[in-house]
C-alpha cells in the first residue's frame, strides 16, 4: 500500500476536495488557527464520520465554518450584538455561539442536540476558497485524535489520523497556531467560553461586560475546547517551570531563559506571545519523545493571547486530573 500523503493546494485539489465532501467524506484543510477535519455539516452520516475518525465524544459540539456573515445568518440568529462582533473580527479567529435558525439545515449532531450553534468565518485563503466552492457549511473540529495536540501543519494531520481522512489539503503552517476564541452571544451578557487569538481585552473593547466561563462538565458543553483534559501530548506537561529536571524537555520563553545543559526549545526568544502561540502545538509535538520523562513549560504571561496559551497548557497538563504545576 502506498504511503498516505497530503495534497498540495491547487484548483484540481480543491475540486477533488469538494467532490469528497459532497459525497459525505472527510477533508482536512488549513485555517489561520489550526487544521480542521471538515465534513458536510448538513449530512448526519458525514458528521458521524468526524466523531468516529477522531474518537470524539458525541456530547462535544462542533464548529461550523462558513465563508461570510450572510452564510452564517442562514444557520444562526444574529442580533445587533452578534453582528457587532462579526463585523469587528470576521473573517478571523472568533467563533460565535448563537441560537439556531428555526429552519437551520445543519445536522443536530453538530451541536450535540443543543438549540445553539457555533459558527466561524476563517481568515485563510484556502479555507475560504474551499467553503465558497463547496457551497455548504463545513463542520470542522481540529484534525487530530480527540484530546490530543491540535495540528498546525499537514504532516501533523497525517501523524494523528492517517487514512481516516479521505484528503488532506496542504496549505502550509497555520499562522495563529491556537484554536479560535469562542464567545457565546445567545444570551446576555456575552460569555467567553474559550480564549484564543481574539483576546479578552479585544472583545471587551466592544463590550466591557463580557463574562468568562469555567470549564463545563460533559453533557453541558456549549462549545468545543471546554473539557478539563484536552490538547494533551503523550508525556505529562508541567507548567510554570523555570528550572526543568535533567530528564525533562523544556519549552522556554523569552530572552532571559537559561537553556544550558537542558534539551530546550524557546517558544519565542524575543518574548513575543503571538510567536509563542504559533509555535506551541508544533513544539509540544516535537518534544513529545520517549527519551524525556515530561515536558516542562516556562511561565507564560497571563495577558493577551498568553491567556489562551495558558488555557491550552492547563488542559494539556490535566489528563483527567489536577494540572501539574511548578
């Protein structure tokens, strides 16, 4: 059997991807955040294929990807508040959770039977081309095994899912590197369900009254990315570590990190949080090797996108238990 590989982006590849999606298959494609595992959101059997391929629990909702606000409004109810966020941050790394339209064509499995739906307009040329060509919403969680580190390169998808995907479109490395911010605007006040590339301070420039949700229990999830244990490599992850043990891999941060005598990669030698976010998942994968006892991570400032980095690290460090910290 020939080795399964990603397909470079081209008009021919997009045409093939659309055919697969319309036939109920799975296509992994890049966005500015991470690679998504896409299926026709209006096809229950196709959506079931996502859950099966990822090993994802069916109570964990999926995000629908559409090309613009007009397409989003066919799926969900957008009031003035929701439109304000869409105008400010779409296309971009913001998912809005709104109430479904009465005639919403999306399969109920996408939103785990809830009356709300999570929708995003990606800011990525290839993703936009695919959405406009296929002319239907795509349910697309991250293209990896459920609970594992999200993919930011096409080869990460192959490593994690292999031939469980019908086609992997290779659009290079993802720019943001963390999943989208998720904001619930189905009730008042708006609630931040998952931090991401659109920061809390950016959102509060529009509405200072935004609240922040705590992790929810299964059966109560309104959004992806809210399970306590998520985004985890095979090795244990320890947070807020200035001096790692000799047998640990270390994800350092900033210009003052002392990396002599340890196996280290610096998330951002200049201390740039956006660079650190872009590198996080890729470096976690690189350090996830049997020669190490754990992955230690330097303290990350709890500001801007650093909040999202720390959110992912807390969930990565908590495989069903209390996070390990320094």
